[in-house]
C-alpha cells in the first residue's frame, strides 16, 4: 500500500469525520435552540396578562354600575317615598336622578364594550395556549428524532475514528505532520487525486514526470501550484 494511498484514504476518513462533527454540532445547536418555544410562551403570557387586565377593568365597571344603581334606587325612594314635601328639594332630587341615570347608561355602554373585549381576549388566549401545546408537541417529536440520530451518528463516529487511528498508525510521522499542515492550509483537502493529468485540487496541469513519480509507492509528490500531496489512483 503506497504512502499516497494511505494519506488519500486518511483524507477520505477525515472528510467523513468532518461531516459527522458538523452534523453533531448542528443537532446540538437545534436541541439547545428554544427561540420558537420561548416566543410562543411569551405570547401566551402576553395574552394572559391582557385577559387579566380586561377582567379587572370589567369588574371595576361592574362595581361602578352596581354602586350607581344603588344610588339611583336610593334617590328614587327619596323622590317617591313621600317623606320629602318641599317642591324645590323634590325638583333637585329629580334632576339628580336624571343625571345619575344618564351616567348609568354611559357606564352600561362601557360595560358591554368590555364584555365584548373580554370574549375576544379569552378567544385569543385560548388560541395562544393551543399554539403552545402544538409547538411543545412538535419540539418534543423533533428532539426525539434528533436524539436518535445523534446516538446513531456517535456510534458511526466511534467506528470511523477507530479506522482512522489504525491507518494513521501506519503512516510515517513526517508524512502525517505534512498531511495535517496541508489540511489546515487547504481547507481540509491535503491530498488531490490526479485526474486527466491534472491536480484535482486546483486544476493545474501536471508534467508527465510528476505523474510518473506519483505512481512510485515510496514517494510523496506534491502539486507544484497548490502544494497538495498527489495521489495517482
């Protein structure tokens, strides 16, 4: 087995490991990302606060209507109870009764408006809770699938890593160091296959002598343009 083949195979494995690590990172990021769920929960809290405020406002109006109704009843009793005989005083009470009834009518209109708003707010709150339940279900299903994939990938990773260690142990230290350096410098691609007399890494044409030398199992030949290790196949 030639040195270039070992390095080419090592690169194939490292590319697999890179993909595995990228996918694991993506899964971990998705599992830790609670942005959507947090937004839905915040929306539910917002709708709940809005509903509570509306209930308080309606209760306040209802208390005002009750108090005013009691005051009108008291005024009506004074007006028609027969205890007050003074015409001027009766006239003042009658005016007050008319004013109170007008206030009551305005309050009752507001009460109806708040009752309608309460119905709307209750519907919106219910809708937000249903959305939260649906989101929780979807997140749970998604995370369950991702965790299963994560376990499978980790198992594959251990197997691939073991294969890498075996191959790496058969490569000379100096060649391995060169490979690792080129991986860093050439965006993960340290070894280029020779395709149609050219370096597949950068596309540069190779001389016949370089192509011939690359077939020598004991030599490490590098592309004169990009510096990658050449693999003759």
